[in-house]
């Protein structure tokens, strides 16, 4: 099977909603979340998708 | 000099001329380089030679000469492979790739144009030998017209209506009209996307067209052509700035989202209109027997 997408990281302000799997980055506020997501996006060559107001996932689209 | 010399020279000359006529560098940027052109002119020369020689050979009752044409066929199939391999290799380094369907279309065009050269040379030499120079000249014009007709396929404007729509966001979702394109999380990136992005809605004119533009290769060809003609605001390591084309499942419309460097609406619409309908993407569901009502033949 060829992997087409992978969740590389999760960025959140609400740690209760996340468990296991990809690395999780816990932030204090929206501003910090935006800045971390932006950095991760650039470093990992992935796209930051907003799942909800509190959760971003960084996804690599192969 | 014998009776065949002039017809042979004329046949080869017209064949090479036909190849040059069919070798155009346009916005598709291929073949761009002098060396690429030389390869195709040289192969055109070989094709012209093969087509021309076949006629005097048959007139001299050397029927085995026809087997050389099979050699030509395998030779030009190799041309298709060469083009496919080169373009596929290069495609990995394109900011907006052409896609395999488009590449296959280009490769087929290169192969078939060599066959057109063979036929041109063959018929022109035949006309020269049987009817003389003036008839050969008439045949040359006829062959050029046929080549012109055969090499120009259809374009998108024949099968879709194109309309500009400004892209917008609903939450994190990017939309062109009501067609969902992608999810972009970071607000800063959303601003960039709205600043640079342009959206187009392609409405298919028929049921056949609906299936054709649904083809992913066809959609990629649209994105590639627009990005080539108008530039693209994108770089490696910026995956969120990506041109995409998505389909409306309800009615088969396609929403095209592009990030051109030159925001010229007229040119963009003209470029999309002139995107070739790829041979490999064309589908004709209405030609299927099951779809044709009133044509049912029942034998029992």
C-alpha cells in the first residue's frame, strides 16, 4: 500500500481532546498555536489543517 | 540521376517540411531547446526517407522493401517512449506537474506526427512519379491541410463554459463558488490565498463533457497550463499554496483554484479555453449502447 497522507503533528490549546499517535504540541492560546503551526508547516513540508478552533493537524500530502 | 532522383528529393524535402510545420514551440514549452528540435527534425528526415523510398521500391517490384515500414513503426514507438520518459523525469521537478495523462498525450502526438510525415512523403512521391511535378505540388498542399486538421485536437472551450468566481473561506474551508477546495488552518495563509488566488467554475456543456473534465489528468493539465502561462505563487516547502481543481458531485461542475503571479482575468480565461481536451481523458458515455434509447434490438 502506498501512503498518501500522514498526520505529522497535532497542535492544540485543549490537550484533553488529543491522545496518542502523532506528536502533540500544547499551546496556551490561539496566537501561540498559529505561530507553532506555521513553523511546523514550514519545517515538515505539510499543511496545517484546522479540525476545530482548538486543534490544528499538520498533514503531509505525498 | 535517374527517373527517381527528383521525386525522391522532392518527397524527402516535403516530408521534412511537414515535420517542421508540425513542430511548434508554444506555451506548452516543449520542445524548448535547439537540441530537442534537432532530434525531431532528424527523425522527421528518416521518416520522410522511409515514406519516399517505399514508392520507387514497389515500382521496381522490390516488394520486400515494405518490411522497412515495420521497422519504422517500431522506431517511432521508441520516440513515444523517449518523450514519455523524458517528460516524466522532468515532471517531478515542476512546481505544478503536467501529470501522466498530459505527458502520454504529448508522447502520442510526437509518434503520430512521424507517421503523418511518412504518409505525406509517400503520397507526394507517388503523385510525382505517376502524374508529374504539378500534381505532386497539389498533393503537398492537400497533405499539409490534412496534417493540420489531424494534429489539432479539441480544446476545453468546446465542451465547457468558463466563469470567474472569487474564492472565499467558510471557516477554514476554501471554496470556489460552492465547491470545496481545501482546508487551510493558519489565518495568515488564508490571507495569502485570498490575495493571490483566482477561482474558475467550469460548467460542462454535455454529459460526455462532464465525464471528460472529471478526469484527474485533464484537471491537472488545466492547472499546469494556467500556471505556465500566468506564473504560479508557489515554492517547494509551501504546500499550502497549491493550485487545485475539485469537482461538484451533484452536477459535475469543476472548481479550479489557481495562484497566478499575473492577475489577468482575460488571459486566464483564454488559457483555460485553449487547454487541449486530452485524448486519454475523453469519454463518451452517450455512445454506449445502454445509453441509447430506442435502439434496442431484440432477437427473441
